[in-house]
C-alpha cells in the first residue's frame, strides 16, 4: 500500500528525506501525516522518524544549509526548515522509564520499537519517502475501520502518560465512527485511571480539550467522557446535555466549529480557568456565558457584541434553554452590528461633564437600545 499526496512529492519534503537517506539513515513519515493521508483528511504538519541521532540530524542540516532548531532535543526532536517548510525530525526511540507525565527515552534503530512507545495503533503508521506504508503494529485495519485503539495494553499506555486519556477521546471525535462507539477496553481503562489526569499540567489538558471540542462533532465523544467520569476531572460542574443540540444548530445554520462556543455549552458554572485559556479565549468564554443568561434581543446582541459573538449567544441559548431561535435573528444581528449610536459626548456638553457625562450617555444609549435602535438623535436629545 502506498500513499500518494502532494506534500510527499513536494521538493522540500523530498530534499529533507534525501538529506537523511543520502547519509545512510532512514527517513519515515509518521503520525498524523500518514494517518490523515490514508483517511483523505487534511495534513497539517509533517513528522519524520529516523535512526539518525539528533546531533547527526543537526549536523546534516547545517551541512546542507538548512535552518535546524533543537525544538525538543531531550526527546529527540529537531525541526529542520527547508524553504520555509518546517519538518519535525524525531529519532526512533523507546521509553525506558516513566512517571506518568514525562518519559525518559532511549534511542533505537528499529521502527517497530519506536511504534510501541506511541499511543494508538492508527498513530503508529509509517511511510517511506516514496509513500510505501510500513505498519509494524497492524494499525492499518484499525485505521480503515476508524477504530481508535491503544497500542498493546490500554492501562499500561495510560499510566505512562495520562494525557493519552484525553487523546483517546480527541482522536475518536475526529476520526472514530460514532455508530461503533469508543473502543470498550480503552474506555474502561480511561474510566478506571481518570484520577491520574490531575498529575498533568493544565496547559496540556487545556490544549487537548480545545482540540477535542474543535472536532466536527465532538458530542458523542464528550458524552462518553462525561459518562466515564473523565470530564469532571477536567471541568468540574460540566454538563454535556446542550452540546449535541448546539452542534445540530451549527450544522443547520452553516456555522464553523468553535472550541470556545462548545466549551460555553458544556461549562455550566465552570469558568474554564483550569484549561489555561488565552486571554482572548477566556474573555470570549466569559462573554458568551454572561450574555446567554440575559434576555437581550438579537438586535441588542448584534450592537453590543457584533454579528459573530451575537450569533454564538443565539445558538447557545437555543441549545441550552431548548428554545426555538427568535424569528429574523440573522437580519437583526446584522442590523445591530451595523448600527451606530447617534448621540456623541459632545452633544451633552457642557451641561454634563466627568462621571455625570458618562452616566447620562449610558442612560441615553439604554433608551436607544430599548427603542430597538430606532430613536433618532433629535428624539434622544429632545
Ligand atoms: P495532529 O498533529 O493532527 O494533532 P498527530 O497524530 O500528528 O495529530 P502529534 O501530537 O503531532 O499528533 O504527534 C505526532 C505523533 O506522535 C502521534 O501520531 C503519536 O504517534 C505520537 N504522540 C504524540 N503525543 C503522544 C503521546 N502523548 N503519547 C504517545 N504518543 C504520542
Ligand atoms: Mg502532528
């Protein structure tokens, strides 16, 4: 079996492979790029595995005149940049010791050994520079059946790195088949070992959770997370009930997935602080959680939040409160977003100044909003 993909034939890819193979080393594509190529899904980054040691990769890149960055040198990864294209080159390795978070690694020259330290069979597929698939663990049938299955013993894999619990649900959300449900052995191991999640850094957990929630339909996987007790480890107080209705509404109105919108649907009283969201994400989440609970109209939401965030509030209300969406909401959002408050501070001066000016301006704006944004400047000032 061979994969045929534009990124394999790209001169940059072939050049970086040749840099290794010409010196007598192996170069094998691995991980997401092989998995996604086989699923005809988009490939975002190209990971290459090799038997060359990291220092040797660095030296070869230097010799060839490519920029090489020791991005993860203690676990064997060097990023080589060819013509602005980054390639993550990682030396074959096997884990020798773990504390559930950080693996101590030893290098190997055997790709089959390298395969065993990975998480799921579908993530342990390799391809040669000519696209020929190498499948040391029999991951191909699992991939083609869209089965996310831990390599060897699920419990043992999880104890090596508890993040794999979240990755199990994430990869199922993206690549699994919902009719088949999650792999029973994997699910049972995730449930039994969910307590180990608290040993992970909040950054890793937050990043995984966002990737999960950005899947086309994360609802079945998230429901399984809730049922197995994993979700409360991450987001105490979360409730997944509204997620499936939200995803349905998104589909109905052609709205692209958004991890923060989905998070707002399941967070309940949780402010998501434990997910280490960026400042913008946290602000977006707080805004959605606030406005969902107000009675403001689509017109007001459009004016206050803009069309996009306003739309998210409308969809979230529909999902959370099980309400039909208000008639004409899309037009109202657009009207509100385009509306401009007709009164300026200068209109109230010098009669008002300082704090009183701000308060009066706000009072008039509230009146204008209450009028459905229709009162004119003259009416508001009269
Ligand atoms: P994507 O890049 O689309 O998120 P990916 O499978 O490439 O998916 P990466 O996080 O880039 O995911 O990791 C590349 C590969 O490294 C994975 O396919 C897997 O084989 C291995 N890997 C990554 N993280 C882990 C982990 N926590 N435990 C075991 N193997 C892992
Ligand atoms: Mg990747």
